[in-house]
C-alpha cells in the first residue's frame, strides 16, 4: 500500500505558467541522464551514459556536466551532494564489488571495504556520508562514514538495513526489513529508534529528514495507510484529505510536510501539512498528484496528471498555484515527452527533475531519461546570489558565509529589502575578517566584488 503511490503517479494538465527558465543538463556523451540531487548553489549530482555506453557519476556546475569517473570496472552513480559540491554515491571497485565513495576536489575516495559492497546515499555539509555496507556476516547494515571510520547505526538487520537521509546534526533516517516488511527508523546520534513500533512503515530519500531531526514518512494501519511526522520523540498522524490513504515524503526546515493523500472522492492529491492543518494542493486537471520536496518558502516540487489516468507531468506549487513545468520541458526536445517529474527544490526555488522521451529510432533504448533544471526568472538579484554561492563552493561553512548569503537571497525573493541589505553588509564584514586566513585573498576579493554588484542590483543604499 505504501509503495504503490510512488509508482502510480502519472499525468499532467492545465496550469498557470509562471516565469521559469528550463534547461536540459545534457549527457556525458550517451543517451541517458538521471539527476538525483541539487544543492543550495544549484549544483547537481546524478549519473549519465557515456559515449561507450557506461554509466558514470556526474557533477553539474555552471552549466557543465563533469564526469567523476570510477574506481574500478562497473561504472558509478552520484547519489547526493552537499553545499560545497562534495558528491557521494557508489562505484565499481577493483575487488568486483560496488563501493561507496566521496568525490572532493577532483579526487574520488573509496569509502567501502575490500571484499564487501557498500553505498553512499546522502551527505551533509560536514562531509559525513549515510548509506549501508555489507559486513562479514553477509548482512547489509545502515552506516555513517565519518572521518575514515564506519559507524554502525545499530538498526536490526534480519534482511537489509539502509540509511537514506542525513542531516547536519548527524541524525539519519532509514529503513530495515524483516519478515513483517519494512520499518522506518531514526538514528539520533547515538542509537536507532523505530518510528512506528508494531507497524510496517517507510521513509523515502534525502527529503525525509530536516535539520531539526523531524522525519516524514508513512505506515500501514489496519485497513488504511497513514502519513506521519516524527518530532521530539513523538509521532504525529496528520490524518488525510478525507480518504483512507496518506504518505509523507518530504519535510522542510520549518517542519512543513508534503506527500500524497486521498480525498473523500478517492482521488490522491499532493498536500502540505503545517500547524495541524493539511492543505490540498490540487492537480493539473487530473485525479492524481504527489509532492516530493518542499523548500522553506513552502514551494513544492512534484508530479501531477492532466487528465484522469493520464501521464505524469512535473509541477512546482507556488503561492497557491500549481505551475505546469512539463509544458516547458516539452520545448527542450523534438521527441515526444511521455512523462516528467520534479523531485527536488532548493531555497532559491530552482527545481530539479527528470523527463522521459520516446525515441523510436533507437530500438535498444526507445524510452530515454533526461534531466532538467527549472530556474525562476525575473530575479536578477537571485541570479547574482547564485554566482556568489558558487564562489563559496569548496570553502564549506566557514564563518557561516553560506547561511548569510542564503538568508540574503531568501529575503530578496520575498521582497524584504532591509533584511537583504543587512545580510549583505554582514557578509562583507565577515569576508574582511577571514581574508588572508580561512579565505585566500584572491577569493576574498571576488566575493567582495560580487557582494557589491548584488547591492547595486537590489538597490541597497
């Protein structure tokens, strides 16, 4: 019951078109690209087919797709990245197994253990990686890779256990399987806690936990499926939109959850849940929609049907309106687009998604996956902020600069000019203090130049 929703989501329709620029990310020389994660600076990780038919992990930066290579035969995939552009995933290794890796400053480092397989599923800004690894007993265990050590999260492992999401505090959400089915758990930094004891439950992907340790997911009741929000050691059941089905998929930094729920008519719609109230986000005209990710401004990325039973189309829900991104995606190709989905969104409102084209001239892979990035237009200042964030890539959270720029950009997008200018002033002061020390002089000059340019664009006095 829980898994059905994610695979039944197909179809799009009417929509109010907002101003978005949609671009195709390209490939590594082949026919297929799978994007998987976007960070706050607009960098993207995933995997793509190379000219010789292999799949390699990539890092998309400043409009270019970089091939991250592999550590051994078998290819590689980029699963997630942090705000400094450090990527994790899995790669073929020389021992014939797939190993977790961390890619940083042009170097791919093997996190796995020879003779066993492992996987990197998520990474935080400290560089910790959450995922799983097969131990000497042959069981797959949920782990965190930190500073050269492998931390076993202590979740049961009758069959398989995996950590799928990691926050900045080192807390991880994941799933373990036993004879009854799947069970969601939270690693709180010292031990693992089952979130819905006595019931089968699930969490999905990197959007399922926020910085405060709140976790979104779903569990099976006696005759219905429920969504849940776990916070402060307590499980909250938000109810539904009126029907007997609900599944939480993503939660933002303010504890607002999105996912899919049935209404009184039996239709399943995307929702947002906050302050004890669940809001129906509607559809693009059909009977089905789902929200996969929500940013702190409350914008939701997902997919919806245009007509009942129709194919899926990517959307972003902004200020009470569901915007059809799928219609814009069709303009990227001369081939027919059979479906599209938006599954991630950052704080500036950039939406990451996937679309599938039907290429009848290629019988080996007639349905080919492509990647798109949708960026809100009409925010020249926001574009400059992205450039500034790009200059911060590689520095990490030094002096809180990344947080300051993010605050300034969010304030600008919401037309809060005083807060925007105040944050920029704070940023400039912080850069001056760090110049020549934690930040080299050349980069400090570039950061100051960009900050001055932004102040001019947004109208700071």
